[in-house]
């Protein structure tokens, strides 16, 4: 008797849900492409594969509030572990923050002529640290050594 009074199920709600899901998928793709263009600073021909893992993680972090993390990572082809690794690396403190001003001062005092060896000798620091800090600061010697 109850089954006789219940309305017959229609196909429209399932079709409506399919359209909503498709609309959500297209909005996500559009947001990914807009984010890619924003990061690469290129025209609409920008390719998602040109993004580094760190850039894709930053984009996923932006999209996760609107679309959810799982959907954002799937759209960007980014593993969840890589996402969390890149997020942690981006928020990690700079290990050369204290050394960087000293390297810059020694480099500029030489008139831009000192490479990492002479900067290291100047600072009397551990091996490699001045070279990495100099490279990270974008300081290249004025007279590069000729490779023979």
C-alpha cells in the first residue's frame, strides 16, 4: 500500500548530479590552468607539466580550500607525500640565514672578485657553506675561472 503511494523515481536528479559533478570538474580544471598561467607568467598555452613539484604543491595548497585536497592533487598529478614534503620544505627556516650577510660582505669587499674558496678563507667557515650561501644569494664572481 505504501509503495503504491510513493512517487516513481525520475531520471532527472541523477542527470542533474552528473551535470553538477561535471561542472565542478571543469571549474577545477579552469582553476588549475589559471594557477599555472599565474605561476609561469605565460599566455594560455602554458603547460601544467612545466611546473616543478614545489610549484604544483603551492598551487594545490591554494586550491584545496575550494575543491578539497584529494581533487586538487589528482588534477595536478601530485602524490600526497610529495605535497606534504614540499609544504614542509617551503616553511623550513633558511639554514644559511646567519651566514648569508657575512658572505655578501666578504664578496662585496673584494669588488666581486672572490669566489667561494677565497670567501671561505676570508670567513674561516666549514667547507662548502660559503659556496652554497653565495650561490643561493645569486652572487657570481666577476672573473670566473677558465676551465681547461
